[in-house]
C-alpha cells in the first residue's frame, strides 16, 4: 500500500515534475543514468506505508552516505547494452550462429547495419562487465562485497564472470567467437545481465541520493508503526532553501493540531510546505531536511495551500475551499490516519463566516486523534476562542519585528497567538497610495 497524496497536495508541495526546476524530484534528480531516473520517478510516485520497508530503504541510503563511492558507469554504454539485451534472445548456439550469419551476409550484400548494431551491443556489454569486474575487485579489497547493499550485485556479477567461455578480450575476435559471445550474452546470461543492469541503476540512485543528502546536511528518519501515533521532528526546514531557518514540530494523540498564526511573509506557508515535503520524503525512505525525525506511518497527506477556483464548473474560490475541507472530512471520518495542511483556512469568504467556519472545523478535528493537522489563519480571534476548549491544540506563531516602520521576520516559531498585521504598512512602504 502507498501513501495517499492527491494532485492538489503534490502540486501544493511541488513534489513531482521533471521539468519543474523547483520540484523536490529535481532536487534529487542528479542521477547519471536514465534507468536510475525511471526508478527515482517510480519511488516518488509510490511512497511507502510499511515501516520496515521504509527503514530498510533508509538504511541503504545511509550506507551509501557513509561509503562515498563514485558511480563508474557511463549511461550511453548501459543504454546500448540494455537495448541489445532487449532485442536479442538466442537460447541456442545454432540459432545465434544462423541469425548472426544472416546479419553478416546482409551487411555485405545490402549494407544493412544490423550486424554492426549487434557488435556495438556486444562491445557495450563487455565494457560494462569490465568496469564491473574492476569495481567488484575494489569492493572485495575493501570488504564491502558481503553483508552490504552491494552483495547481490557482486554475487550476480561473479556468477556471470566465472564462465570460462566468456572472453572479455575485444581484440582480434573471429566471427565464431563473436557468435559465441552473442549466444552467451543474449541466451545463457541474458536474465542475469538484465538483473545486473537493474541493480546498477539502483546503485546509481542510492549513490546520488546519498550525495544530495551529504551536500545539504539532510538526515534519515525513523519510521514507527501506525499505532504509535507520534511525529517528533527537530530543525525542520524547507529542502529547497540553502539558508532556511529551522523549527521543531511535535504531534501525538493528545496534541494533534497546530494552530499557526502570523503576518503575511512571516513564513507560515514555507513552514507548512516544508513539513509536508518532510513527511512525504520520510515515507519514501529518503533523507529529509531536519536534524531528527521519528514518525508513525500514515495513510495519507492532504494539503490546501493554493486551492484554485474552477471556472468550468462554476466554482468560486471559497466553494473550492469548502470542497477541499469536505474531502478531508470524508477521509478522517473513514478512519484513515492522515496529515492535513490548511493554509489560510476559508480565506475566500468574509471575515465573519471565516471566523465561524475556522472555529467549528478546527474544533471538530480535535476528535480525530489518529490524524495530525496544521491550520494557519489571520483570524487570530478564532485561536483565542479555541484556547478555551482544552489542551488538544498547540498554538504557535511566527513573529514580526518592526524596525523603523519596516517589518522584519525571524521565521522562528514561538508559543502563543499573534495579532500581527502588516498589510497596510507594506502597502504604504511601497508608495502605492502616493501613486494614486
């Protein structure tokens, strides 16, 4: 089973998108091979919900973070080898001899390039095996060939290389030697070679993600069973910002809602997006932008940050917000454990309705203790009313410091509720009223 995250959430958090330079996917997409890129995309599309699988993948990334070994293969070589193995499947030597012979004749008679393509595939496969042999020797010398993420890769490679008929020499090869190699590569060892390629792509991905983690000082989370019902994070920051301010976050069954206030530009949206991204990456087993994270696995994550109106359906911005809240209500009422992010809840309607709705919805969510919520708003009065209802809700704010009538922001969470409103100050500082 995979973590639930719908399109709205993925767009809000900018999780996916190979062609979006600001996406989280592209933050990690520094892989050397197209095979690894496909695997990376698959992992982003299918975050996990099994704590053992999550922790196992994290452990593999952690291993490569510590080993710091470089990836020695060229993508072009691996691509040619993969195409060659996909095309050929000659189980018998006689069939290989017959097909290769026909290609050789066709090259002479009609200038057909099939024989040369076969030779290119053979040479690419031999080059890959040579590089692998050198790497395996290094791993064995360093004692990494056993009881490590390399073990399966090394085992398959050595099973292939131990065949005495597999001559890796590339000089002065006769036609019959070429046929024999073709038979071995596309017949005898085809499945093992394809498996070796897949593991090589995995290694490219693991090395790359580990390098990104080291460069950005990320860490690896510890996944716990759903029943633990906790999330404890230290120094949470947005992974796409180089100088991001870090903040702690904590949720549990007795304190499952964070009610967040602060002025525009104080950093509320950034903090909420950073939290959502952290949770998504943690369920993938990927490194996260925090110094520490322990979390119980969830069923899903839903956000409402940039909810658009729908002109085709005739939905106003407010009605689109209402439908979003309804969707979340259906999920939590169905007994799912989800993490919910509501940025500026009900900002599309008048202040009175927004106050009443924010108060009622937030209070109702306190009953769903298997779920965690971050709800931000400018309507701080709703927070004061909620304070009287018990200790289920955490109240924190991002402060604004005024310096010579210019707002400055610390981006650090503080306990309580703030009434900061700098909208008119910003408008006046920009000289808009003077222009008019």
